[in-house]
C-alpha cells in the first residue's frame, strides 16, 4: 500500500499530483502542435456522423457528469454544436427523444457505472451513435459503446475522482477542437493558439500545485465550517459544482455549487460571517461580474476564498484569501481552477481525520442502480 502511494499519505493526494503527467499522457500522440493538427482515430473514422449531428447528448454520473458540463461549454463555444448534458439515471427513465442523427457521448472513469451503461444501451436501441470516454481499458462501457477515446489517467484508486476529471476534460476539449477545425468554426490562428496553450497546461498545473501549503493553511481556518458555498460562472460553473462535490464526499461538510449570478435567487440568504464562499474569479471569465458578486458576499460578511489569475488585484482587495492559478485561455481554465479545489477538500478532510481514500457510504464505481 505504502509503495503504491509513492510516498504520498493518500492515493487522492498522489492522484492530484499526477495530473500534469496524466494530462500529458492523455493528449500525447493526439495533439501535434508543429503540424497544427489534432488526430484521434475514433473521431476521424466517424467524422461524418459528428458533423451531421443535430446535437450531442452527454450522459454520465457524478464527477464525470461535471466533466460533461464543462464539455457543453467547449463544444458549443468552439464547435457550435448544441449539447445536452444528462444524468444517466434520469435520462434512461425519461423516455427521451433520441434519433439516428444524435451523437451520444458517455463519460465514465470506471466504465462500469450501471446507470451510464443502461443509458448507452437505450441510446443504441434508438439508433444513436454512441461514443465513450472511459479511463478503464476494456471496461463494460468501453465495450458497449460504438467507439470512443480513452483518458490515459492511469489507475484512480481514491474514491473522490481527481485526475480522471481533468483528463476527461482534456479528451473532450481535443474532440471539440478537432470538430471546430473540421467545421471551420475556429480560425486557424485561434486553433494554433489553443494547441500552444494546451501544451503549457501540464506546467501550469504544476504551478497551481505549488499553492499546496497555502491551501492547507486556509483549510485549517475553515475545517470546522458546517456549510460551504462554491460559485463560478461560464466554464467555471461546473468547476464550482465539482469543488462542492469533492468537499462533501470526503469531509462530510455540506457544500453547494452555484452559478455565481444565481446566488441572488437563494444562496445569498445563507451568507453570514460563518459561511465560507469559494469563488472562482479568474480573468476573462466574466471577471467584472464575478467581482461584483464578491462585493455582494462581502457586504453580508461572508468569508471569501477567491481562486484568481496570477497577479490579480481586484479580488485580492475584497477577499479574505486568494489562491492563484496561472493564466490560460478561458476554455482551458477548468484544468487549472479545479486543482486548488481538490487540494482544499483534501486538506480539510485530512485535518478532520476522515478516511480520505474511502469515504463512508461511497463506492469507487456504482455497478448497481
Ligand atoms: C461514483 C464515484 C465518483 C464517480 C461516479 C461516476 O459515485 O464515487 O467518483 O464520479 O461514481 O463514476 P464513473 O466511473 O462512471 O465516472
């Protein structure tokens, strides 16, 4: 066990630290910056189906569903393909409208989640083309889908998913960029810019990991909180959901993720001096609007932990704490903003003495309904 943890105290921490390599392994051989191409055989072979699709339906559960939500922004923004993201468990029982022109993307780390598998079977029976994004090679979902692309995250042991999430976003971003290029919805210079930024992500994840000690200190301040709110907008709204899920899963602190602007329709009523609010406020992503959301929290005495771009000034003035991540394209920012949220939940859970790798009541893969 100790050897497998590679010197880390927990699998979760090891897996958080493996992300620069896992992301690199996932895009290696698929992204070629010199030639300015993205090549994924399963996408090339089915390009006609992707290009003819009226929409893409993404089905998944848990953290994989959050990766699907990030993908919705990327596909719509870059490739201009309408996307619907569905909880597999709801989709399968809703008598959904699926046609032969639909492309369904199923996302699953384990490739064994019962609800996702059932959703795939249903979509196939209605004639849809089903593409899988799995981590476990040869898993049930990898076999049941028509084709797919693996994330190359390596084995994920910690129940709380970390590197599976960022590598899922990596694969989905590559697909979206490839389709955008094929459709001509991205200019060649923007495409090149994306590839360049993509290649810098692993180094930037490493940089984000350097805040570990600072995050541990913040964790110590808030570990006894009863509730925590996570806010983000646009590409970083799903990251807020994922941050809240991570905290719930392993520390058992009640946490909610919300789109920052939606705060005024409910969560703002909860804000007082005992409520920590984690706000993803990176530059480019509706920054000014998020800053004004932060002002609203501050005027109600909420405690603000801002996830900001390096060198940020405005949020730093308002927030109780800031955690910096390197600058990147908005579409790639979830790969960086996720990192401090993983570390924050990890440290809080460790400080509370919880079983980080095997939290109560949860399973790594849910093979029953
Ligand atoms: C369980 C795990 C989560 C995971 C979810 C979906 O709830 O604890 O970490 O996100 O299942 O699993 P999958 O293997 O389909 O991605």
